[in-house]
């Protein structure tokens, strides 16, 4: 009887251990995907996105891809860009991330866009997006 109890305990512990390692495996896989994606995309940077914006670098950080952009808008101070840009750009940027990075987001990889000043190199604003943000803001109704 003691043998059966011991075997049951060992099997239960083994099952629990396996269940606990699955999220760890997914997390490690996502971290590897983030690192490889950043390495691959950085090969083609910097890249002009529009007349005012350049994508200069992509950094991996855990299960997050961080896209770093520079804004170069003649006649606008960093303060003006911070105040106007974040409000004006938030919805279209998040919508764009939800569309273009859907595979990453669906896999549990989050996306951050950081906008910096091309002149001062100062951080102006950023948008952090996860799968949840896409469902909350742009769910089909």
C-alpha cells in the first residue's frame, strides 16, 4: 500500500512539475523570438517611415519588442511634440500595432513604441501595447 501511495505522489508531483514548466517554456520561446526578431529587423535600420519619422532601432527586452523612433519636425519644440504628438498619434499608432504586430501580440509578446527627438535625442512619449489593449480599443462590434 505504501508503494502505491509513493508512486501516486511521484506521478502527481511529476505532472505538476510538467504543468509549471509549460509557461516557462513559452516564456523562453517568446524571449528567443523577440531577440531574433530584433536582430533581424535591425539589419535594415535606420529607415524613414514618413517625412517626420524614422525607425532607428529595435530592442529586445524579455517578452517585449521596443521600437525606437526619432521625430524630426521643423519648427516644433520637444515640448510641443510631446503634448501634440502623444494625443494625436495614440489611436492610429495603437491601431497600427494591433494590425501589423498581431502575430506577436497573439503569442504574448508585447510591443512598445518610443518616440524621441531627432534634435535633442530626448524621449518624447511612448505607447505600450499588449493583446488586451487591442481587444479593449479595437474589438469588432
